[in-house]
C-alpha cells in the first residue's frame, strides 16, 4: 500500500507549523555555535493504515480553554468582625489605669462573653394617659418624675454625672420635697462617689436612701449620707465597708506621692463615716481595716441606717390612693424597725 495515500473519505488535516533545531555551523572565528530555533516549511504527516484506528478511537480533540496569561490572585478574605467583648478588652488594655480608681470588693471575674453596658438591658416603657392623650416614658424617666433616683451597678464617672444631674434638676423643681435614692451597687470609683455625696449635701432637698440588694464600699457611704431618720434597708440587703484600694507604678518618688494621697483619702472617708454614724474614728479604722459585711440589723447597730423595712407602710399606701403612682419613698411612722418594735395600731 502506498504510504502517501489515504482513504478518500478521510482527508488529511493540515499539519501545524513545526520547528527543528538547525544543525550547528562551524564558526570561522572560533566562537561557539548559536543554537537558534529556525522555522522550517510545514510538512504534511501522512495518515497510514496503522495510525488511523488509534486516531479514530481518540475522537475529536477537545477545545482548550481560554485562560489568561497572568491570572489575578484571589482577593484576601475579609477580616472577622470583633465581638463587643473583644472590643471592650482592647479598649481597656489601651486605656491608662487610674490610681485607686476602684474600691469595689474582690468579686469573681465575669463569665465569658459578658459585656458591661451602660444601659440596663431592655428598659420597659410605660404609658401615661392624660387629658392631652397618651405619653410614653421609659421606666427610669417615669420614676424620676416621682423624684426617685436609682444607683444600680458600679459607681463610675458616667453614673455620677447622671445622678448629680438628676439631683440638681429635682432641687430646681421643688427644693422642699424630698428625693428618694435607691441604692444597689458594689461600689466603685472614690472620686465619683464623693461627687454624688457632695451633691447630696449641697442641695436643699432632703435625700432619703434605701438599700436594695447591696450597698458595698463607696455605696455604703452614700447610704449613710442620707437625711437623718430617712436611711433604710430591706431585710435581705447586705452592707459592706472597707478602706480604699488601689495601686501605683513608676519612679519611687511618684509611688511615695500616690501612697501619701491614698492615705489622705482614707482619712477623709473615715471622717465622713464618723460624721454620719456617730462612731469613734478608732473603731471605724479598726472595722475598715478589712472587708466588713453586715446585714441590715448590724448596719442599724453600726449607725449606717436608721431602720429596716419589710413592707410598705399602710399609711403611705392609703395616702397614695388616687395618685398616678404610689409613693415609693420608703418607710414612715409605721415601718418595722430593726429593734422589732410592733407597729402602732
């Protein structure tokens, strides 16, 4: 069979342009030969009988995909969004620590994922019906309208700013009516607590205090700073007093300055406790050397509160009939005292 002939029904496709290495030419000047790739004329590859079954079984050649010569690298993955707890930890690590800023008791660390927020979670709203229609208040604004101020949580500079503003506002409205201060706090910053204390003594309105839950550290001083005879606690409340705590770092001279300052602050706090409890300075220093926890009866004996109340007195409830909100100021002539004296009929 002639190798140059193929089957008439299968034409031979044209062969692509091929390259062959040119034979090295012997240079005349002694230099190395140049290995260039020289194009040669395309040659037709004959289709023989032995190669035809193999090509037929292979089928048509699939088209090559059009790939870019320099593909762009994939974009980097977006950075993960930090959680609120991680952002708070990052801000706390970058902020400088204040000297003897906290006087709270040594509480266990918060659980994982806990974030301390300024707002009180989901604040309920109340609807007030008036002759002009309905008006919605958040619960704390509605209590403020009844001259009730709440200190809940640690005492910080933000808390002090809000409480001081509320006290000044209530005094401007009516300086003769009392302000009712509800306390449930583990303590906090000494200077923030002293700002609230000074405002309580500054305004003309008498401030009644009521401990619900706990009044520890700086909060116990605010509890004792209420008007004489108007300092109360619920039966399951806890009160704790101790000396201020803090720390300092830096040069030896700076540490000595800060140590002298915190001793002055401790003496000042002891004098305030002595003023409102009628206790001797020596006993106050002895009791505040370490954390001293008290129940309401012990706090009454120590002079921090005037009475312990369990139920709202009937006289106040009867006086509040017909009003929009009952008087939430606390006890009165019918309150149950720490001495367990029976209420007069």
